[in-house]
C-alpha cells in the first residue's frame, strides 16, 4: 500500500496507522487461535470439567459463568475456522505465497470457498507450511539474522 509520510503526529497518517494496528492485532489473534486450536479445545474441556466440579460443590453461579465462557470461546474458534480469507490473507496466515495458494486452488488441492475470479480459502482448509526447524526459544535472539544484518 502506498502511504504518504508527513512526519510524526501528522493527522494524515494517524488513521492509517490505527487501522493497521487493529488489522495486525486481529490477524495475530486469528493466527494464535488457529495455531493453538488443540490447546483451545483442551482449555474448553478443562473449563467444562471445572463446571462439573463447581456444581458438585454447590457453586452454581460460578459454574454457569464458566460454562458460558467455555461456550463463547468454542463458538469463536468455530467462527474463525469457517471464515473465508482472500489469498493475501491466507498467505499471511499459512506461510505460503499468494501464487502458491493460487496454484493449489487451480490444481484442486484446496477447495475454493469464493466465486469464480474471486478465490477465497476457508481458514480451516489452510495448509500449514512445514516448520524449517529453526524455531527459536522465546526470548532467544535470531543469531543468523543478526550476523547477516551486520554484513551490509
């Protein structure tokens, strides 16, 4: 996207920056929820087990509240999984390029959830790019990037 930078505090850039922050936050939440779908299911199950325990101990109000939270979380994960994404959005979430996803749709390896000439992919159908094995521990610097950055 083209944006004109007019300097810090410029009113022309503030709405665009706010919109970008919101979109990045939402995409991050969606990636987190999809990537940790199994963990979310485990959390919902744990909450439902706690609901049973709370009811057994006579804490019906807390049980109802926790059950409601579990149901809402389950529904949100379900809603996110059936959401359709453009190829650009799907590329950000899956790690595959726009053109690789386009080819997967053309080959029939992925179902097209959109119309003709307007391809879309359901989040639940997104392929996951295999890990490169270079996953870093949290808080650890990426040494390769630091070394390569110093060569410029």
